[in-house]
């Protein structure tokens, strides 16, 4: 059957194809046939329906991008100088011995509150009590001799020189008694002011010499927050400027600048600044890291989200704004921050700031501003 079909096709091929075609070798006939089929396929595409051409303006004009914007209004705000520092007790002292001897009692330990004049450490009297009694006896003797010398001087039996010698002996005895009483009193090492004991350096039985430390006493109020400012900023800070101290422990305390150094540190070229802060409850602790914000003047600022800030090509921090439908970069300076965002200066009092899409547009590019949700109309 297949042979019959092939025979019929061959007869039809021989009947309808021109003579020159039949004289070609079979491989050329196959190549020519394929070429004819390709040309027919391409030619049929000319008759396919085409989409209507786009408008010329639509082809040549790029689509204007959309960006979300928010309208910001400036508000009065304190411009601040921010310092990294720590807390420090204004009054703290290592109370030291003034006489030598063995410690026989310690009346306060670490953490105890003390009042001015309380005895912290007590040194054994040894023979100091006996020496005081001896000095008292000598004072009584020289005083009696002085009285006799005065009577004899009135009667002419003593000269002025002899009277003067008696007066000097009596004065010397009184001075000796005063010295011994001071030494006796110094066996009780006392607190110089109200506060609390922060450290203890000796134990009962230790031998102390003059200058040895007994205990560290710290006054709870007032406290200081200390730090340093640069040469560029020190001129902005003045005595009495209000300040806010944020402690790493979580407390926030308000105070005032109480000291600004007139001389820079030789190593850092920075100037020491002290802020006095109240501590009525005694909760502040010495040496806690702190961030000190000193208000130096009032300026107009806007509150923005840090997420909308961008960097210019030269590394300047700023935001992109819309001015008559065109993108513009505006540098800003951060005054302060909070959990909701940052307060910045450098923008006009009334400005449209790009909040979404600022990374995908360039300065001078025309855009279509769209008010962000809950924002003002653009």
C-alpha cells in the first residue's frame, strides 16, 4: 500500500514540476524546497494584523515617578551640645588618720549612712590619756608659779625678766596641754560631712600611721555629671546653661552647668565641663556613664523619622524635598533624638519631604508627589 501511495506521489511530482527543476540533483531540489517554504512563512507575516502605533508623546516622554511626601512645619526647639561623660560625687574624701596607733574599733561599714562628726575608726589611746593628765598638772603648776611671781613682782622681789619667764612657762604648759588634747581627739577619725561610707580600708587590729586611709565617705548631694567638649563647641557653653543628663541606668535628671574649664587638656585638647544635678533621694551613683545634653540656644526644627534621611554624593546627611514638583537635596543637622524620631535643623519652616521613594530619584528630577497616609495634601 505504501508503495502505491509513493508511486502516485512521484507521478504527480513528475507531472507538475518544471523540466529544469527535475534535471536538478535531488539534494538541490531538497535545498530549494526548504528555501521556498521559509520565504512563504516570512511572506505570510506581512499580512498579520499589527497593533496601532503609540502616540509620539507617549513614546518619547518617560513616565513621571510617584513619591510619597509629608508636609513638615518647624517648631521652636532647644539646640543642644551633646557630651559623653559620667556621674561623679561632688564631695567625696578618703578619711585618713592623723596619729599612729592600732585600730580598736570601726563604727561604720560600707553602705552605712553617716553624719558629720560621727566616729568612723577609733585608735587605741595608749599613753595619750596619761600624757594629757601630765600636761594638765604642769599647767596647774606653772599657773601657780605665775601667780606667786606676780605677787613678788608687785612687792619688788621679782624683776620684769623673771616675771616674763614665769608667764612664758605657763603659756608653754597650756600649749602642751592643747597639743595633747588634739592628739587624743585624733584617735577618733570622724566623718567630715553627711554622706555614706563607700569603702573601708582597715580592720580592727591594723596599725595605722598618719596619712593612712580609714574609709571613703561620699556625699549624696549634689552630684555632678562631667564630660569634655571640643574646641569648636566650648564657646557655646556658659555657666548656668540648663542641661539634661540621661544615665545608662535609665534615669533622666535636669541640672545646670556649674563649671567650664578655661584650659584644654594637653592630650585631648578638650575642655572639662561639669553639670550639677540634684540627688535628694540618693539614688544616683558615682561613675555611671551619662549622655549630657546642654541647651545653648533656641532654634526652629522639624521632627522626622531617621529612615527618610539619605547621604549625598559627598557624604552629607540630609533629606530629599519637593520644590515645585522637582526633587532637591537639603542637608540637615540632628539636634536630638527620641524613640519616635529625630529633631533636625536646616530645612525651611514649611517643607514637603519625600518619605517613600527617596532612594530612587535624583536631584533635579521631576516627580509626582502623593501625600502619605495620614499626611497633609500634596
